[in-house]
C-alpha cells in the first residue's frame, strides 16, 4: 500500500512539474478586436418602424439602403429575411441612422452563367430595401453641430 501511495505522489509531483514548466512559455493571442464588438451590436442601435407616422415629428431622412443574404451553394440554407434586414440595419448604422422603415424584400434567383468564375455567385439572394432616418435627440445634436 505504501509503495502505491508513493507512486501516486511521485506521479502527481511529476505532472505538476511538467505543467508548471510549460506555463512560462505560453502566450495567448486572439482575434478579438474592440471594433468588432462595436460592429457586431450596431444593428441593434437602429430601430425598425412601420411608417413615418410611427417615428414622430422630429426626424431627418438620410437615404436608402439595402441588405442582402446569399445562398452560395445548393446545399446551403435558403437566404433569410432576418439576415438581410440585419445587414441593412448595419449599413444604416454606418450611415449614422438610428431608424429604418423597410419597404420590401425580393428574392433574386441566379440562372445566368457567371462570366468570371473566380468570383462567387449566389444561387439565390434575398434583398431587403429600406429608408433610413435620424430620429430624436441625436438629430438635435447633429443640427447643433451643423450650425457651428
């Protein structure tokens, strides 16, 4: 019994020694980037409205955007409206909008041969179109900056 206990203790000491000797040469590198977090959550900062009446009185029309979702290969998932709308909201945020009204979505099926095969072509694409606005308090701060 004592011999077995001694072997367990020796094994534990050797294992601890091996683990501690490797830890000094270990470095951590990740692909985490602070800007990726800002971009990842940006669609949530753009509110979806049904029409201009729902927005209220204080808004400024910025422009039009479109977002798309693509099905690259036949075995991939069909294009998704949620992904297309999220992409449109991300683009709206990049244009400093905080509100969007979606005007519609359309499916585009690709039946034409691609003349440049090195570029990926979608078998099917869902595109959602929207009007983007600057609404509320942020609108007031932009107007104040423009007067300076």
